[in-house]
């Protein structure tokens, strides 16, 4: 089922219905919408996951990568910095923040 995002949707919705506190399911749903080329809903679900669990590193990373994919470099950098402030010292957060800075192309900092 790798890459079959449309088939993942009902399972993720059921997981959320069974356990609304499962932030990872919200984030995975955001990734699913990204795979379905729906960035608006992808962002919405990543943000919902952070509403459930503000320190979920994969959701912070998902938002950072989403912004990078659509060339929104300043939003990606801001999201990377936000992730570092929420989950200081987390290697994944550091990686996504660094990636946002790198892909922005502003190497003068």
C-alpha cells in the first residue's frame, strides 16, 4: 500500500474516531493529503496534530517540508524555528530547521 494515499484515508479517519488524542494519526493524515496533492488540507491536518500534541516532531517536520515543497521558504524557516522552541534539543526538529534554512538559499546568515 505504499503510495496509495487514497486507501489510507478511511483507516486514519477511523483511528482518529477511536482515539481523538492520537496526534500521530492526524499528522499522517496531513502527509496523506500532501500525497494526494492537497496542500491546504495537508497543512490543516498537520496543524490539528499539533493542537493535540504541540511537541510532535513529525508534525513540525511535516509542516516544514510542506512549506519547502511549495516554495514558501520564510514559512518553512519560521516553522523550523517554532519546532526548535517547542522541542528543544530534538534531533528531528534540528534537522528540519536546518533543512529549511538550507533550502531557502540565503547563505549569508
